């Protein structure tokens, strides 16, 4: 089975507390899986964000953002010694009916360009669509716009321009 098919297979959506030896690959090969479990070390998340050059954020605000998110997906590498490492993260907020916005998509640099970011986004889209959410938006830095275009996202549909308010 291909890498992305294995990642998108529902059997990989296993909360970390349910991992056992039979789920880990043999011969020392690490296993990568997605989880919807929101219980994660926020300092580990911030370290992951540091790895991609994001600015530090107050932990209390990160915790609040996760608590108020509609969907939180983490990506883990698990080795045969059962040590796990957070290697990816994304979340989405939603009105729980029509719209969702994807935020904070991050993959550890060591795992980039291997299809993992694409798999993470496809997983998020699948979960949002299972919740009958049809309008999925995101904000993208210029250097990743092409990545999201390849996943089917388009710029300014119907000529709509986003607006922002920032404190002075």
C-alpha cells in the first residue's frame, strides 16, 4: 500500500494511548500516524513550530486556541521503543455547519517533501467533509500558496477579497 494510502487509512487514526506492539512496524522502522487526540505537550508543539521558524506564541493562548478548535490533528513518529515524537500539526475552526478555516499547518523540516503535508491536509479535508462542512478556507504565506493550489485551493474565489482588522 502506498505511503499516502496508509496515512489516510482510518486505522492510522489511533489515539497514542491505544498503541501496542502489534501496531508498530518491525525491523526498527518508525511508524507515522495521525491522531485526533488533543492531549499533547504544548511545549513540544512550540518546539515543532520553532523548527520551521515560526515566532514563539504564549502557551496559554496556544492552549485556548486548541480548546476552541473544531478539529485538531497531530502527526506522530513512533519507534519500536514506543518513543513518540510530534512531527506535524494542524487545526481548524468552524461554525459547525457550513464553514471551516484551517490554521497552523506545520510539518517538521526533516519530514517535509515526503507527502506528509499533503496527507495531513487530505486527512483534514476528509474529516471536515465527514462533518458536512463544504466551505474550507485557509491563510497561506506566499511560499506555500502553490502547495495549497495543488490540493485544490484557489485564490479569492469569485473575486472576494478578505479583510482584516489589527489593533493599532
